[in-house]
């Protein structure tokens, strides 16, 4: 795999995707969009990967869309991907939807400026950690556009409608301490401690949890955010217990606990992921 605007590395069952345009504070481009999507295709297909970390090279995480095109930057829409009715699809949304569909848990290690699409792309990540030097901004109203990357769905669910409204209406940039207080990030770290903290969380998942169970749990948690009744969760729970209960992983999980030893899970996400949502219809852009 060769990339020009991201770095991709796998070590100790953890994939690290690094946005890599440090001279532009990792500003988002169409090339970066395609490379991020391709990288998540690889993490899903690689059973050696059990968790994913996304971070930025240099001083920034992602300073938002590359504005090198000047005032015409958004004139043609968000990407070159067209719908059947000829409306350009938002590039940040394509990335967010791909991360949402990830079969592996995703941890954002936000090391610096995280503005515009640089913050909205982190919302479908499961856990976000920030450097004390990080700054955040949903700056769209200050650029004459609107929030993108599906953030009007994700952000109120993460931080509540009032906090989401304040940040989006004002478009102001705010520090990591405010992001933490508002529930946007899990914790704030000294710059040198950020990636080790993210890797510790990823390692805990990779070393101790059954990968298929993690993938299914991720689906259950995210999809149930839009469920109309807890019965939807009960149906998925029931299928999950019925399908996973007889599995080799369930046997190993119990036996390793009773024998007080580390578990060695054998079921693979790429080949043995059961369907807990047989009636799930993937929405389409129309």
C-alpha cells in the first residue's frame, strides 16, 4: 500500500492512520479522502488489526478543507463523487460514513488543530483523546457553508443539542479543555503522552477482547442510536447471544477465565461475522 497524504502502519494488532500533510496542517483534500477510505477497507479486511488509531503528522491533526482554491473552494460541492441526480456528495461525509461502518474500534488521537472536517471526521470514531495543544472548531457558519460529514447527526448525540448548537452557530475555535468539559473528547494529555495513551486503550482492546464480539458490539452501539424502541436492541441482543453463545470464542472466553490465563480467540472478523441485523437496510443517497 502506497499513500501520498496519509501514513499507514500496523503493529501489535493496532493500525495507525496518520494524516500526512504537515506543511499544510494536514488540510483535507480529495486525495486524502480516498486514501482514508482505502485505509479503512484494509483495516476491515486484515484480521491482524483489532483496533485503529487516527492521528496527524506534525503540529496539526487536520486544519479542515484545503482552502488553496480560494473563494471558489466549495463552489463545486464537497467531492467529485456524484449521485444519480447529479448532486456532488460531501467528501467529509464519505469519510465519516466509512468510519461509521468500520468493523474495528477507532480511536482518535487529536494532536493539534482539529477544525472543520478535521473535527467532524472524528465524530464517528469511538473514543477521542486530545493533546493539551489541540484546538477545535465547527467553523462552517464563519465560512458561509453548513456543518458536513454527517455532523448534524453525530454531534448532538455525542454532546447534546445545546452544546452542539452553541459550537456550530458561533463557529468559534475552542481549546481542548472546553472540548473535554463538553464531552467531545475523553481526556486531555501532554503532547508526548497522547499517542501512548491512545495505544494503551487500543492494546487493552486488542489483547483482551474477542475481535468478532468487538465488531458486533460496535455495530450494536452505533446502530441503536437511531432505534425507535429498546425492542430493537432486544432483538439484536437475542440474536447475538444465540449466535455467539455456541462459538469457539465463547468457549475460550469462559475457559480462559476459569483457568486464569489469557484468552486466545480464534473466530475472525473477515470470515465469521454473523448478521445481527437481518432486516437492516443500508440507506442510500438520493
